[in-house]
C-alpha cells in the first residue's frame, strides 16, 4: 500500500481523504516548519512504502519540494478543477472536481503542466468520440448556464447594461489580485484597474463593463484595487451576476488569466489575455504574453476536451465515488436548482 503525505491544506478540507484512496494518508494542515519537517516528517516519509507527497497549490514551504526532488519522492500539487461547486471555496464548499499535477499546475506557465502536455501531444483527430463529448459538454455548459462557482442569481441584464447600440461592448473580468494564477501567470504585475484602463485605452469608443470577482463582491477575499477609481471610464458592476448573464451582448472580453475567458471562448466571444492562462497560446486568443512551448494550434473543442474531460478528476460528495465529467455537470445542475429554489 502506498503512503500519502498531504501538506498545506486548510483544516476544513477533510474531503481529500476520499480523493486519494487505497493509501495510508497523513495530513499536516497549514504550514509546517523546517525543523518539524526535518525531525518528524522526513524519517516517516523515508521509512514508508512507496511514499507520495501532495500539497495544495503552491501553499507549501520550498524545502518540501526540494526534499522530494533529492529523494525521488513523487510530488503532486492539488487544485480546484473548472467545475467546482454551488458556492465559493472561501465558504468551505467542497469541490466536485480537483486537478492533480506535477511539477506545476495548469495556471503556471513556467514549465509544462499535465494539461499543457495533453494539449501538446494528444491526438484528438484519432479520438472523435472525445471531441463529440467536448462539443456536447460545451453545449450543456452553456445551456444550463453553469460556471465554476454558480452562486449568482439570474438578472435582467439589459436593465443593467442598457440597450445595445452600435458601440463595441467589452467585458473586463476582475480577479482576486493576489491569486496564484496571476502571480504565476502574469509576467507583468498589474491589478484589475490596470486591466480596465488597458481595455479602455485600446477601445476608446467602446462601452466598457467591469465585473469584479465574486469573492471580492461577497467580501470573502480582499480587493487590492478600488473599483471606484475606474468608474469614469467603465461601468462597474456592484452585484454578483452570473457569467451567463454577463456575457450577453458582449463583443470582446479582457482578462489576465481568468477561467472566465475560456467560458467566453466557448460562446464565440473574442478574448484578450494579458497573462498566460491554460487556454492562451493555442491560436484562440489575443495574447499579450508568449509561451514558445505552445507551438501547435488547437480548437476550442480540443482545449475543452483536455481541460474538462482528460485533465481533472470528478467526485460525488455524497456517494463518495469518482464520476465522469457529464455526471458531475448533471449533479451540479441539480445542486444549483436546489440552491436557487
């Protein structure tokens, strides 16, 4: 039996024991000091049969990764998948999907992630059934109006945006500005207000709409920039509206690294990326940052198949068993209907 050692998870993430089955599992919540790791954990790891080390994202001391590298101990990072829950992670809602990857996660372009390797090497032309699943999955995602978190209620978007005139309408997607996807995925340091200013500068006659991140609007994560500072050049949304509504009548989306940019792509909306998210660099987006490794062209269906079907794992939180992407989407739709009445 393999032995799993998990470091850096918040105490409430007890669900992880179900995602790493058939292993003896040890957990050390939050941070661990070098002295504790050296005295207590190193001997236990080295004495274990087939040890494996797991960490949450990049929230771990560097010495853990260095130790694993020196002793050839498999080292795996864990992160939420792209179909997560009806609720924010900050509200301690368990995820329906997780990604397990090494040496980097999908939002870190410093090295090839597992998702990038799939997109570089998978022969999609030899797997028409997978592409059919991808197209059906995209249609289902759009048709059910589902997204990553699914906590927003539907609104009359025309009342908020106003009637669509001849001007180009641009949606700027705000993010949590100290999020690891920005810290890892953007060569140039910027905040949400910088992104709004770039969109306005490049499109002087457009109707610019700025959508702050849901966790900022709900107060579960702090804002690093003040939305009020860009109200003179953009319409700032002060309520958390669903992405399905937010994308209505939008011609162009600006983002740093947000998954929302890919959700715009599957709807046929042009996307400009200031950073290097997993869906950039494949010929689908207007990219302001380069990743020379991404040397092939991919279709939206192929990127969707890789990111939503091949790359993550899905898990039923009540039945405690692995499920398919389609089953997860059906479950999420049911959970959203229950939550919204």
